[in-house]
């Protein structure tokens, strides 16, 4: 019955603030922003939107990162932070406008945060 046709939706995550930090609500609150017939293009647009959102944050991720679950004292973590222009509070040590998209996306992966995602959807016949 399924035709095998698919589309890939770029969706913006819903974030909420609770007077101490931002968090992802259980209700998700995501909103579709674009649809594509090629997954590579959806992934590229998603990465561009995530990097752009990171640039809008300005100084860093302090309000988005739950550091309790991270071992930031390890040598590996300390090196990652230094190599990617972050201090121990997840604030950037150089202007975000001077940081490449590649580094911004690497930081997002390390901190396990994202503002946009790609969702694969089966089209029904």
C-alpha cells in the first residue's frame, strides 16, 4: 500500500524558559519551516538554520546547556572547549561572527542541543 515516496521536513524545535535556563518541553512544540524531496538538501538547510540560530545567541550557550550531565573537568572536554572557542561556562571566547559554521555545529553536537531538526515523512498514496 505504501508507495515509498518520502519528504524531509525541516522543523524548528520549541524551547521554553523557566527563569534559570531554556529547556525542551515534553510537548515538543516544534514547527515545520520547510519541506524537501532530497534528504541531503534538507540536512544542509537544517545545518544552515542551526548555525544561524547559534550566531543569534551571541555570547554562548550557558542558558541552554545542562552542565551537570557533562564531565567538563576531563582533559578531553577541556581541550574540546578550548579548541572550539568556549570557556567552562559555555560562553564563546571570541566573537561568534568570527567562528565558522562547522565549529558552531560541532559545539551543538557536543552540548547535545539543536534548534532545528530534519524529520523523514512517508507520503501516503
